[in-house]
C-alpha cells in the first residue's frame, strides 16, 4: 500500500454571494474529486490547535503528524532548514518578505501595504533586490539569505523572539501601528524602502504594470526547530513535493526527501502535473511509501482576494494533480490511500487565514465506501465525521 497527501494550501473558504452562496471549492469543476467523494470518507479536521495562529506552518505540521504545541518553534526557522542555514541555538530567524507598499506618502509609517508577494515576484528578480538590501544593511549581527520568490530569511545573532505581524494579515492597511517595536528591525525596514523604491528592477516593473517590490517586511520569528524522524515515527519512507521553503524545511527537519520539480513556483501557473508525476515516480518506481504534494496556489489567490483565480487553482489541482495520481495508480494496478485537504482556509473576504476546521477526503483504492457526499465544506460538515486534533489525521491515513 502506498500513501499520498494532496494539500491544496488555503483551499477552504466561506460561501460567496457572487457564486450563488457556494464556496470556491463547492463551485469549482472538480470531476476527479466528484468521482472519488462517494467512494471516500469525507469529514472535517481541525488543523490549528486552540490558541495558536492559523498559519501554514502550524497547519502543515499538523497534517504531517506533528503536534504544533510540541514541535512548533516559529515559521522562519523551518524555512531556514530548507535554505540550508545552520542556526545556532542562540540565533533568531525572521521571514523577510519583499512586499509592495504605497508610494504617495512621504513618511514610511503612513504607507499602506498593497501586496505581500510583490506580484509573485520571480526568485531571480527578488535575489537581486535582496542583494542590494544585504549590501547596505548586513552586519555581524544580522544576516540575509535568499529564499524563493518574495519569501526570504534574516538571522539575528543572539537575538530574541519578538511579536511581529504577518504582512498578509494587514493588506490595504496603514503599516505604522504594525511595525516592529524593536528599533533596529524597524529602521532596517525603513531603509530598505529607500534602497528599493527606485531600483532599476522596480522602475522596469512599474513600466510593465507590475507591483514594485519596494520594502522588506520581517515576521515569523523563531528558534532552531527539532522535529523527530518521520520514518521512525511512522515506519514510512517519504518525499515532499513543494515549491515553498516552509514545506521544504519541514521535510528537512522530519527527514523526508525533498523532490525539486522544474517549473514549480508556488503561483497559479505552477507545474501541477510535474508534481503529480514526481510523486508517482517516487512511490511506484523509487521505493518510497509516502508522498506529500503541496500546492500553494489556492492560498496565494485567497490572499489576492481573487475568487476567479482561486477557483481556477482548485480546478488545476483536481485535473492535473489528483487525476494524474489516481489514473497512474489505476493504470498500474497499485493499491493506494490518498488524503486530500487544505491546511487552513484562506477566505476571499478576509484575504488571510482563518482557524476554521477544513474538509478532508480519504480515499482507499481497496475499500470503497458508499456515500452521497461531495468534497466541499458543507458536505464535510453534514457527514458528521470530525477529527479535533489535526496531527492525528495521518494515523487514520496510515490505519494506525
């Protein structure tokens, strides 16, 4: 038996009047999920422990089977693992986003955050911009490291964990009251605007109608993580397939093998089928037992507030990832169990994460169920199955 998790980041949502009171997941054309749902277990799972922030960090730790209350030490330290930064026990890491701030206001504090991702800027352009920041601001105490797209890393030597606001939580808001209390961090953010606002890359971006990547933004502080081995814990040898450093870092910490897929970029037009093909190859040809396929696109579209593109991301996930995995296993006559779910909702109306329970679908090729349920938030709730502790869902997948 082989095991697959297909994680549509932020895929769950709230009913929207524009599509007849349906959610994007309910409205999207998902032929494969529609075929599997009546044969599967459909229910709700709470991936965010009580009192914890509804981030992709805590939620994905839950789905992979690690209780965030035990294992979570901050988001950026997990990304540091992916980037290859060997943190000291006294180091503090921060996510260093490159964001878009409004340009009309002279005072930095009066600017508005327009886009947490700078229009899903390419890693190549972001690396040039971060280098300019690094050249001007890096010293013995603060070090900057390139990540992926708008997602980068700063290490504070002998630092301390501080409360910091995720930029995607304050889109369209004036930033003054959300800036770090720490004077040095705040000053570096302000100086980064002076460095980046008129950088040639941003001048060119604006000419092309793209959001300028004109400031860094610190958030997600934490200390060096210590995850136990996934293989020892579950007796399963696994792979991670994701475009984002957070998931790659979780994989490094848990001892999962990261598989790089060309064209996988975390955006709407990522290489969906390439991810599915990589999972099939790992499971059926390379001797792995477990594959975690993470797709960032629904979450990004939720943050952008784009209902149409979120629906499109869900349809791509169904047609190019789930369909590919199912058809390949069926064609080769191999048994498998597949879990499909989001990590958390990213509702269009909020443009950030919520802590609501999310719908899951558990399909077993050897034990079809009989159900009238479809895979969406409403049917998952109506079905009556509820897993209150998200980190235990993987035990259900593995039939522990």
